[in-house]
C-alpha cells in the first residue's frame, strides 16, 4: 500500500490531532503518523528558518494511506472553516521504509520477547550488520562495584526494510522493548 507524506503549514499546537479526530469522526481508523514524532524525517533547513520567522506556525509531515487523500483534504477544509491556519504545501508518495536499529538488552524476559518478535516478523525484511548475540552468565560470579557485568546480554545491529504499515508496527513494538532506532527513512 502506498502512503502520502503531506507537508503542511499549521497553526502551532493544532497538528495531526485535529486530522486524527476528523478521520475517527468519519469512522476511519487508518494509520496516521506524525513523521517527526516517529523520528522518520528531519526538517529541511528552509523549514527550520520558516519556523523561526513565523513562530505561530509550524510545518508538520503527516503520513496517511494514499486512498485517504480525499478525507485528508476534507479535514483541511474543516480546519479552515473552524478558523485555524492549515495549508497543504506539498505531497510525496511512498511505499517502502527502512530503519536501522541497535539492540542492547540486559533482561532475559525482554530479550526472549525481542527475539520472538524478530523471528515472527514475516512481512518485512530484517538483516543484521552485527549478528544477534546472546550471552548468559552464571549469576554466582559476582563482580566489583565499579565493573558491572550483566548476567544476560542480547546485542545486535541491523536494518528493517519493507512496506510502511507492517514496518512501522514492528518498529513501534520493538521500541516498547527498548530497541533503539538510529535512522528511519522513506
């Protein structure tokens, strides 16, 4: 499924919340993402300068399914009718996403969950730059105060590539277990 990245100028504080509410009010539970809060996009230098020059406005990047473009335009019209600033500057179409991740887990139960999630991920491609390594040490070998060694470690580094929706859901699930994502791009 393809997605639209809608780049919009909105009144500060009035962002994707209105659009989400409008979609939900119409009975639509589509995936709607604020790309900045999901750490998917970095603002361009021009956008940063525009926000400095116009502090009451902000530029947001919203990602919505392509087949919901009409509903997005309806929500923008509704915002304008309510007296809020909202202009669609541009749109980009995307279908794939890739994300780099780094795993450093020191809890056995969380490590098992992360391994299970990764092994069950069928809709996306996961590749490892640094293979997943699991170390289990005996707890009876205590260490000194200033040289801690964890009794359990799960470490690895890799990439996720695939369609946007299943990849985002996987990223969100792994983040819940402490997996760090260093770069997410579409």
